[in-house]
């Protein structure tokens, strides 16, 4: 059985999908971009701030489902420019408590992302 999660503390889906779906202890989060959920505006003053907004959005969805970053087992980072990798990686890493608990991950360069953003991150979390 699956359970759907949505929160007003993260951007509303911009298409026919849910923010997260839980199935058999796994939580699958849809990709998050740097939309500020309070204003509906993109946060793109810098790649660091853009990444922080993405991670804040992920955190909000995790919390809505009673998960946290320690439960994350897999992430996918999409970047429009691999030259942004170092800054994105630094911000991303700061959301995990210790380097011994990092999830598996891949980072992929893509031609474009929704709303012209520079970074999108999706995750899978697991309890148990």
C-alpha cells in the first residue's frame, strides 16, 4: 500500500505528481527545485542559495512524512552545468550529520531543468 505526502512547506507540484510517495518503508521524493514555498518565486541569487532552497524543500517533505536526512539512502542531483558541482556539493553535504552517513548518489549534467533552474535534487529515504 502506498501513502502520498504533500506539505505547504515545500513548493506545490507543478504537474501531475506528488511531493512524495511512501511504499514498504521507502519514501520517494520527487525532484525539488529552488522555489520558495511562501512566495512561489525562484531563489536564484547564487548557486549556493539555490541549493539551500532545494535542500530546505527536501527537508520539509521529509519532515511531513516523519523522515529526516539520516534516513536518506539515495539521491540524484541534476545540474545544468558541471562547473557548479563544487558549490552544490558543499551545500548538499552540509545537510547530512556526518560523512559516515552519506547516501549513495549520482550527479548528472542535463541540458535543461524546469523553470530554468540550475539544480534539481530527488531522493529516496528508508526507515528500518
